[in-house]
C-alpha cells in the first residue's frame, strides 16, 4: 500500500484541477462523516491488467457492468470448466468493479456459495482470482453487498496462517473492509477468532502482510464498541508488544507498516482502556526514540507522508503524559532532544500540513506543564522566537502557544526574566489586538504571570502603549475582571511611580 | 520558522536548568494553572489529522504499473513429484506451492491451509492411538486458533464451532472421517447447482463414484496431486499406474530395470 503511492498516475494540468476538486469534495464528505461519528473508509487493492501484450501502461481498462444472465453464465461456465477458469473469473471480477453488478451478484441465489467454493479450491490461480472478486465485493459502498460476504469470513481467517504473501495480503484487506462495515460483521469476526488469528499473523516477516494486518486492526479498533469489546482482547494478546516492535524497526522499508500500527496505538491510548499495560511495555521510550529518529530524517529526501506517522505518535505521547496519576505512576519524559524534534517538525510542516503544528504544541504543553527541564530548554536552546512566530497562526495554534508560554512563565522569576529579555511583550501586544476572547484571556493570564514575577515588565508594557491595548477589552464580560485586576494591581501603581519618579527628577533638576 | 541554524536532535549538551519557584495556586480573578491536556477519541481537536488519515486510506487505488512490474520468468514446472503445473511468475508458483504442497499430509496427500489444521488432521485420521484415547477423554480439539476446548467427538466439535464460533456448518476443513454417501441431492436446475463439489476438478466429480485405489474416503477429494486438465482416460490411466510397483524397486537379479512402463511418466 505504502509503496504503491509513488506509482500513482500523475495527471496533466486540467486533470490536476479535477483531481483537486474531487479531493475537496472527498474532504468535506469526510468531515461531515466525522462530525456524525461515522468516519469510515475502506481500502481497495486493485490491479488493472494489461490488454494482450501490447496494452499501454497507465491506461485504465474500462470494464463493463454485467447483467444477471451474464453473471449466471460466467458462474456456470466456471463450474463446468468449459473455458479457462481464471479468465472467466477475471471477467467477473472486472464486472464486480461496478456497484450494480455487485448488487446483482449477491442477489443471485447460490452465487456467493459458488464464489466461496472457488475461493477455497485447491487451484491456486482460481483461488486467487476468486479472492479478488471477494475483495471487490468487500469494498462495496452498499452495506448489503458487504454483508453478503459474511459466509466467507471463517475461510478468510483460516487463510491468514498461510504463507502466500499476495494471497494473505488480499485476505487481510478484505477482512479489514468487512470489519468496518457493521456491528453485525464484527459480532461474527470476534467469536471466529480474529484476534488470535491476527496475533499469529503478526509474526510474519513480510512487509505487505504486516501492513495489511495493521489495516485490519486499525479498522477493528475504530469501531464504536471497540473500547469495551475489542481493545481488552487486543491488550490481552501479544499484539501490543509486536506493534511496538514494528512501529520502530526498519523504517526504510516498513514505513507503511509503522503508519498502520501507530494509528492502532493511538486508538487504543486515546480510549484509555489500559494504558498502564502499554506503559509497562515501554511504549513511552519507544515512541520518544521513534520521534527522534523521524526528526533526524527530516533533512533527507524521502519525507513524503511522514506526517501520517508522526501525527498518531504525537497523540499517543500527549495522552500518555496526561494519564491520571491516581491510576498509576505519572509518566515522565526528560529527554530534551524531543523538544528539538518537535520544533523541527513544526518548522517542516507549517506550510503543508498545519494540523501537525497544533498536535506538536499539544505535546509541548504536556511536556512543559510540569517539567522545568523543557521550559528551561525552550529558553536556553533559543527556541522562543520560533514559538512567538506561532502566535500569528490559527486560533488553536495561537491558544496553545500562549498556554506553553504561560507554562514557562509560571516556573518563576528566572523564566520570566528570560521571556522578557527575548521580547515576549511585543508579541503579546499583537495578540491583545485580536478579537477572540479566549486568546485574549490567555494573553491576560500570561501578562499576570510576567508582572507577578517581574515588576519591571509592567513598566515596559506601559511604555509600549499596553494600557490602551488592554482598555479595548474592558467591557467584555469574559475579560473585564482580569483587565481591571491587571490595571489596578500592576499598571496604575507603575504609572504612578513613573510620574512620581519624573516629578522627583524634575525636582532634582536645577530650574534654569 | 526562525529556528537556530545548528539545531539538530543529535545535539546532546548538558544545559543547566533555570531555578524554579515553588508552585502556588493562581490568584483570582486569574485562573491559569499548568495542566496536561487529555483529548478523547471523538474530540474535534483530532478532526484535521483524522481526515488526513482517511484521505490516505481512500486514495489507495493502485495503478497499472504494479502489475507490469511483476517479473515474469521463463516458464517452469512445479518440482514436486507428480505435479506438473506450469508457472511464469514466482508469486504464482509460491501461491500454488502453499496451497497444494506445503501443508500436505504424507499419509493421504490432502493438503491444508495451515500447519494447525494439518496437525489436527494427522492426529485424528492417522494416529492409531487417537481413537483409543478418544474413548476415555476429550480429544477433538477446537479448530479455531486460540480456543483450547476439546470434545469427545467430531460432531460435538462441529456443534461448538457452529454455536460458539459462528462457523458455517459446512466448513470445508472439518470433514468427518467417515465417507459420506456420494449421492448428492440434485437441486432442480433453476439457477446454480451449489451442491456440486467445488473442487474445480471435473475429474473428481467423476471419480467420486468409484475409486478403491484412493487411500482417502471417496467423498470429494480435497486436493489431488494430479494436474487439473486432461481427459478422463488419462486419469484412469494414472490410477492404474499408481497401483503398480514402482519401477525403482527390483525383485532379484533377473528383473529388468530402466523405463519399463510404456506409459508416460509424469
């Protein structure tokens, strides 16, 4: 799957615009689905074979839908073996790329049983072609079609312990597509032993098989009932330790594998089923080391798609750090290199994949909340300018960056002193000009911490027209108390002392 | 982004940590206190990343280049004695080998999709002690990997497979040892005849009538080692051939050796 990405057909300019439009549509459909908590996607392995020997590479062979009669005839011919069976099944498979054909097929009495019979035959090439037909059916957007494939699941699972890489891969993707289909399918797959089957299969050395396995698992783990019905079974098996092994080993070849298992781990961790178990298996250090390795790969050429791996890993670490203390020991991370990694990621992905910036900042918040090491390192490694730059990005990014700054300021005078020296105030003044109440509110909190630990910051703030910047919010009910508190506690006394200072110096100066 | 130029993760310099002040609770009206944030799965914070992940999943339509890159080699034969399937790709051969030859019972030549099923088969069909022990204790092991249940009969096991594991009652890899009667109910030929043995071997359908030569019971033979295509007569020919003494065995000095058989050796 991962390796096939680079072979994708590259269209010309007009085709590109079409592609972009399609992508936008896809994206908005996905967003809508997610908001309804129905985010479901399937994967398709499809190989369009060449026409005769002189077919051109890169040309999609158009396939026609089949009528009921044609399907019936094909199946009868296959059973009788009047023609080469593989060719007949190929023909059927191409027809099954069409939804209408899929629907007609499953409605024909006995068709699925025939297909399953072919799927379990001893003729390898017939079996393979039948498997491809089944795979097309599993990918159908019509739930009735996919559910019609249910009788095949016991065989799909049996074949997972086979040794043919291509066939096993196909079975895995088919299972993955079926698993995501409905509750009913999973209610069958679980008693049929899908988890033990996957636990055996994960010991395969083949990258293609492992990636397919990761896909099935990620589909199962996204199910609504997963936290109660599926995750406990998974955590009870050898799957977690293998996942941790596979996510960090052999990144050159196994990137696709790592991506799948990273998402699996994210689904498990954010469901908070038994994170203590994962922690005891060393998930924290594994993931930290992985991020360090990925950061060192940033400079090399092949970084396309890395965000697909980095994103779930960041999420896992952030959530693990936030594990409830009462459930066990608090997770501590103390490797400063992680800080560097995060900033490198943010720099790299700011333009293309801004969503990753907020994910990095979330982890940064969780790291700096309690650990002075990280707060200190932001300052001593000279990362503050980069952090301040983020204050002019999206709302969530700005908010998180402000929160990180508050984490740092809260550590005490030494920190505030550095912040002030490195020009945090001008950036704060810019954020005060924004209209979002939460952003402004967080800025006020930061100002409070600065003024609390570093009185001279109040003076500088005043001299930069800070009071005026505050006053524009004095009528906002969410902000007015804090605005007033800042004015009264720090700014007015500071202003008064400035005046009295001026007065005193005026008194000292000899009147000419 | 304004990062310092020499920044790298391999940087490991011991830096002193700035001194920390003791933490005190925030003073009203200010409420900030550093805290580790936790987001649950459906949180909108994850929306963008999740969408990105799903776009990746959905874009996985492979293209033609994948197939053309599969290396073709000049045709070669399966090297297992008695099998003359021909291949022109290594993957095709690999799949054939794994389906037919890998987990093959050396007693009855049936092959199985997994070592587990093969072991179970050998134990139940070819181990003479098994039947004796089965009289005293539950010996029929559940076929589902990970399930440790054992049963006193094949039928009990099948019931368990169907009820607990939701397996189909005609699961192909759980044939009982007794030979079934070979008459199949012929459905009225309206649509498809599903009862037809789907071993995709015309010969086996024919074969199920007779065959005393075969070691296994005469229900549809799972996986014959003979090649697929070929007229029925050559099949019967091969059956006869099988019952002969192999030409490699000599009985005494006078026996002639070499290619005694007139028929083509496969």
